[in-house]
């Protein structure tokens, strides 16, 4: 097993190295172009799917050559990391904040699910995470961090449901882990059929899901 010193001396991943270079680069124009690249990547991944998309497609969407794109990004995976890292961290951080509040478990659950919907609206790139098998398309420390945040989200939500079961707010004849899998599955499956330009907004659909989740957890009379 490597020592802590050896672990600290290990070189950063290629994605980490390139991210550090971008942070150190000077010039507002470079920052704006990077945002253009991320916006284009999100659109290309949404339209073609991550597995079918190519860096050439992203370059074309931005309106630059592939050679120019390589100045900003080296791989398709790096783009996926850049698109998902902050939104998924934000989802988990917001849930932990709600879970720490001194309010009933039912209020925590409602606030958590509504915040999740808000973040889906604010960061539609999260639908990429929901539609792709991240375990197969990503690897390395950055991917591990994204997966760890996603796993942490599930654990914290399970804790909220467990609190509700202990307090009598929720039924206790089902396992909290199973209840959470059902709730998350219902929300996450929206990526298969939700149409942003459709008649129903994401928040309207989400409110129905919140109502259904609470109904399913109601203690039997």
C-alpha cells in the first residue's frame, strides 16, 4: 500500500493538469471561450448523446477548429467532468444544508426534492449524468469525486426518510433505502421523457412527484 508521502507526490491526472492550466491562464477572452465550449458541449451531448458525440461536433458547434478546441480541452471525458462536477456538488451541498435544519422530516423531504428540481432547471446538464452510465464512460479521480457526491446524496436523503419513520411522520413498514430508491428513480427517470419545450414545466411535474412521494410515505390509518 503506498504511503501518504508517495500518494501526495503522484502527478495529477491529465484532466486535473489541464484544469490547473486554465485557472492560471490570463485573459477574460479565454474564460469566455471556455464557457462557449462548455455550452456547446452540453448542447451536443443533449442532441447526439454522450457516446455518439465527438470533439469535432463540439468544435463545430462553437465555430472553431478542432485544433483550437484542443487548446481548451483534450478529451470528451474532460468536458463531461467540467459539465457535471459543480452541479452535482451543488445538489449534494444543498441537501446536506436542508438535512441539518431543525424542522420536521416531512418538511426536509419536500424542501430537498424541490431544491433538486430547481437545480435540474438551473443546470440541465444534470440530465446528462442521469442519462449516461457514468461508471462506464468516466474514470479517474474527478469521476470518483462526482460519483462520491452522487452516493452521498442518496445517503443523506435516506437519513431524512429514516428520521421521518422514527418520528412517526412516515410509515415504517418499508425500508428507508427502498423508499429513497423509489423516489429518486421517479425523479431521475424524467430524463427519458421530459421535453423542455412541452406544455408541462419541470417544476409542475416535480410538484406532482413531491405529492406522490409524500402520499407513498404516509403512515397507514
